[in-house]
C-alpha cells in the first residue's frame, strides 16, 4: 500500500507563446519543483523517483507542450491514471489568439516549433490540433491574449492557491543583534530592545532565547504581552496583502542588542503566528552563537 503523503501536481500546457515559461517561473517562486517539457508518460516515473528520495518535495509542476507531440498517444488514459491517484493533479491550459501569438513571435523573433518550413499561421493550426485533447481535459483555461505578465501571475497565483491550498510566498523570520549591524537582506525590521533584557539576569545571561527560562522571562510581563497582541494583528493584516501583491519572498527581522535573547524569543513567537496563517516560515537566528 502507498503510504506516502499526497502531492500537489500541476501540469502546465498550452499554445507556444501563451505564457508557459512565465507560469513555470511563477510556480517555482511558489516553491514548486519544476520540470520543463517532459513527456506525459514519464511523469509517473519521475514522481516515483521524487517519493523514493530523501528530499521533502510535496509540490511538483510539469510543463507539456507540442515539442513532445510524439508522446501524445493514449493521452486520455495517461491523464486519467494520474488523476486516479491520491495526489492532487491540476491541469492548466494557456491559450491566446493567433493574432496575439503572431505579434509575440514577431517581437521575440523566435521560431514556432511546428513552423520550421511552413507559414507560422499553419504552425498555430497544427499545434491546436495536437493540443485539442489535453485542452478538453484541463481544469483551468486561461486566455492570455490581453494579459500582461503581472496579470498572468496574479491569475495563476489565485487559482493555484485555491486548487492546491498552497501558499505562494516564502516568509523568512530572522533574529539579529544591533551590535553586529542591521541585516541588509530584510523587508521589515522590528526593534525589540524596549523589552526587558535577560542579559542582566546572571542565571540567564549565558542562555539563549530558545531556553525555557529566558522565554518565560521575556514573555512574563505586560509590555511583551501587549506587544505580541499588536504584532499578531499587524501580521494578520499585512501578510495576506504582501502575498496578494505577488511578493515571492518576505523577510521580517527582529533585533535586540546582542541577538541572543529577546529577538530570538520573539521570532519563535512570530513563527507560530505565521504558521497560523497557513505559511511555513523559515527561521534564522543570525547572531545567536555570537558573544
């Protein structure tokens, strides 16, 4: 019996020039492991390799296009077999009008994969014929004729979040010490030096903000309690807005004097807040080991 956890599998396909490269780049930013131009028949084998590995990969995106047309035989059965598993399989088909596709090819001066020796309009017609079956089985059709790159990313992000319950933004929570400088790789900085300092308590001086006694000391007063209440409301308000704006990474840093006590404790508290919003934050305690 297959005891592994279900995967989120997204298959991106559609007309050449409709935005598949942009879509795959966006999925990669969302944390998907992306494979470009893979024959449909090889997807189950690749999934087996992923699940047999030690890597914790839960979100996978594949792009399929007309370059793999030789593998389109028995397409319906292959797709049905994929969707019959416990994995969440989502097919996204990107399309655009021939006139817009022609304009895009003229601007980029790229050759259509099926129009090497024929007019490009005939290449579009042939490509639509090859992709007709997979288009009919798509979960989501997106016409990018009037889309900017930003529009396409926004449309995809909303659909992926709804269909796979995947949060798109990576959130990094970082503690640091002002003695060692403010991090340059940060979007927001909170100065928590107004909280009472365990450094001046002899039995806590050599501990860190990960130790139970330090946590109790930092959190055990009205100032910290009120600060965490307000911070929680702030995070609940701003994080979804950053995500909706299309930000791929958000780094939030908390600083105290040495980066060993107060900032560490606060980051661990904020981790629970962010987790409660449906994200899995990355934690960095930059200066925790410094004297």
